[in-house]
C-alpha cells in the first residue's frame, strides 16, 4: 500500500492556471482520510505553492533555488541547487517520516518530473505529459482536466 503521494503542480494538479479539478480535491481528501501523506514537489517559490500535507506542511521542504537549470518543457526551466532534484527532496522527506520508496506514488507531466517518476515505487505520468516522461512512467493516466489523478488513485486502490 502506498503511504506517500507526491504531486507536481502545473499540468498535474492544476488546469487553466491554478484551478484544481474537484475530482482531484476529492481524491486528495480521501487519500488523507486513508492515512496517505500528500505532498507537492515543485520549482515554485515557497509563497506560491499549495501544501496538501495533512500536518500543514511541516514535512515539506521546497527544493532550493540555486545555480543549475533543470528543463521542464516548452523552453521553461527550474533553477535547482547543484546536485538536487525533486527525487532527492522526496527521498529526504520520505526518510524523515519513515516511508520507503516502494510506498511512494508520484504524479507528473514535465521533464522536471523525470527523476521523481523513476524514483517512486509507482511513477504516474499525466495524459498531457511529455513523451520522455511517459516512457519512464509505470502508468499513464488521463489529463488533469479529465480526472486523471482521481482515475489513477482509484485504479491503484488509494481511494
């Protein structure tokens, strides 16, 4: 059983800017009720992120911005501390809360989600994901606007 669900924001959790589909909110709430920690992994500044962690985000450590450019698609880049990635951040957080990688499910759509998708016990690519991400994902779900997160959570028994 998965104990940690990790989400990218743009194109994964949200559609049309910052709108989160109702089905996604329902899935996250149900996962939290089922004892699954729900966190986000993003290149956004701390002030711009939405925290879904049951404990108010105490276990969330945003990736530090520094000197390394990490492409995520469409000519856009994340600035990452050299040697860092979403996967490394997830590994550190999971270690602090005692969750092994086989009990982690991740959801993403961009090139900056490649490492976390490979790292997680179950890496899920959104239907709108980059082709490179779909190649490494364990599962491809529908788009966020077509209830992709909800459908994947249902399929894998998280809700």
